[in-house]
C-alpha cells in the first residue's frame, strides 16, 4: 500500500523543509575535544555504520581506522549499500526515492542481521546483511519530501515501523506478510524523527518535534494497530534522535535542537547526569549512541562549508574523546555496528506484546510496565 507520489520541485522544497533537520543555523563544534590517535583506539571498538549523503550510500567503515578515505583505500569500507540499479528494489523507484539517506541502524532477528535504512525522498527498507537481499521495502511519496522518512525500526514479530517528519506520522507496516504492498497502521506525530522498540516494556517509543510517545502495538501481526499509551513533553523543542542507552535498559538517548538528554523510563525525567555529558550534549546532534562493551559514545553534528548545511565529515567519539573523518563525505547519522548487542527478544507468542493497563483500564505509564 504505497503512498501516492506528489511530484514537487526537489530543490525548492528541500530548502524549505525541516527535511534533514535544518535547525539552528549557528555554527556548532563538530568534533570531540582532543582527538585520540588511531593507535590509542580502545580494544574492541566496533565498526561504524553511517549514511553518507555525498555518495548516496550506507557505509560500514573500519572502526579501527580514524581516517576513512575510500577512494584511496577501499579496504576501509567493510560493506556498502545503495538500491540504485538493484533490481530487487526497482519498484521503490530508488532513482527518485533514494535521495539523502538519513538513517541506518543494525538489528538481528531469527539468526539474521539486517540494516534498516530510509531516505528523505521516500525510500524505506530492511536490508539483509551482507547479501543486500530485501526483507521489506516501501516508497513513501517517492521523489518528494511529502513524508520525509527519518527513522525506522524492526519489531520482534517481523513488522516494520517508519517515522516521517514532514508527513507527521508513524507507520507500522505488516512486513511479516511480505516484502511489499502490505497493510499498515498510522499514528499521527508532528515532526516524527525517531523510533525505538522497547522489548522490556513492549512499546514502540516515537520521538516527535516536542514530545516523546510510547505507542502500544495492537491488532495482529497481519493487521497491526497503533495507539498512544503514554506521552511526555520534551524539555527543549525539535526532537531529533532516539535510541536505547546500551548500558542501561531504563534509559533512552534523546537529542533535541539544543541538547542531548537521557530519558529515565522509570521516573519520566529527562536528565544530563550521564558520563561525558559536557561534551556530548550540544546543539544539532543528529545521531547519538553508546557501545556497551567499551563505553564509548558516538555522535554527529553538522559542520559548515559542505554541500548541504546538515552534513558533516566528522564522526565524534566520546569517552575517550576522539574522531573519525570521512574524506569527501556528507555524513548525516552514524551508529556503532553492534548487531550481537541489539537483538530484540521474541515473546513467547511471537507477537510485539502490549502495554499493561491499570485497574481503571487506562494504559499504565511506561515506568510501571514490568
């Protein structure tokens, strides 16, 4: 069930949109304070998965090398993905929809590893790693930023959620039914930017422009439904990135237009009491996340003078401070490559589960959900 394409002039619409987070035009520091030489990269540092809008690819890059120059040294690229020219994705019109890839994250399910990716001009897919085979895909208003996919999540039952910022929506597709043209449920969320499945509380967290929402998944895997279980207003506006704190199941990473918080699920508080907050919490953070094995945090912030105002060539590392640099890049988001550490456990019945209700039949706050 593909959205109807509405063709609009790409350049003029793109400039006007919140599309890739055109917020706060002020110059912002783009790297950590004191770069760590490559020889001092902590043992066990993962590789880095990122969206490079300059080359229109998702890249998995060597985490043991601080300087990435794919043109001069192709070996720094562990894996790359682009749907353009790939017959398996032809129906998604990648020539039109694969413009400004904005998200890439890794998930595992039933022994397989997947890269989840979306692009601003409509492309959304779950791609098997390393084969590139398609698990599921859709094009939301291909060739336009009418919906502007910004994030994507794979649920334990095999269904897929997509957040569209310009469209102000969260869609949950019945991807367990097949790779295309499946039913979906929609939840309206203004400026939707982030998604994160919570296996412990059995909710889908969704980040909008001014609030964080826990969504209850209902219906069946074949015909899913979404409704709000709980919502909280952000302490500062322009919510952007959302993810699980790898070292603490009670916390979520939440970036806004001006700061990076951790949301404590059990208390409902947004805090900046985490290690390294002084360097991590800054304006315009497009992606942030930690590695549970080494404790390192990764983040991206736009830097001036590149092809688009939301691009960077620097991927900052914190705890200890360091940085990666992609030659000729146009990076938007970067994530640690930790497939073995992000698997959402399946429930006994194979479904996504539901939020428990209190005695009056109301949805309980996420902190009260076991």
